[in-house]
C-alpha cells in the first residue's frame, strides 16, 4: 500500500500537537498512520510512505511524535512497525531520523497524549 503524505495527509506536516499545527504528529499517528499500519498488517503487505512533495520540511517533533509515539503508546511493537513500513523520499535524512525514533522509542504506560 502506498500513501503519499502530501496528498493523503498534508503538504505541511508540522509539530507534535494542535498547539503547533492542525497537521501535527499526534493527529497523523492517531487518525492516519495507525489505521494504515493495521490495514497493511491485515493484508500482509508493506506500507510505503512517500514523503516527497511537501511544502515544508518535516520537523523532528512531527516525526518523533508520529513514529516514536506508535511504540510509546503501545499501539504496535517496534519489530512490527519496522517490518511493515517502507519509505520513499528524496531526503534520506527523513528515513534515518524516523528509523532512529522508532528504534529509540519505549512503551510508556504513563505517557500522556497531546491533543490533536
């Protein structure tokens, strides 16, 4: 399954919460990314996220909240996320940074979620 972030979510993803932007990492994770991953797992297919065509560079806070948050809030195990996700980007630093946040994340049952 291919999802183009600029088309399927926003051309300007930014920040962790609604205080930062209406196109924030919490909203992306909870309303889009989780469902896409669940669908990919159910179908037994990879989820390819295309980060090309954005109007602004993705911020580290957006990427950490979106991808690290998958693990922190217990939505998926790290291994599952790494197995199902694939990336398409002209900027390889996005991929490197996202993989870092996924690998660095730890489940935290006391984590508080930001507002979308």
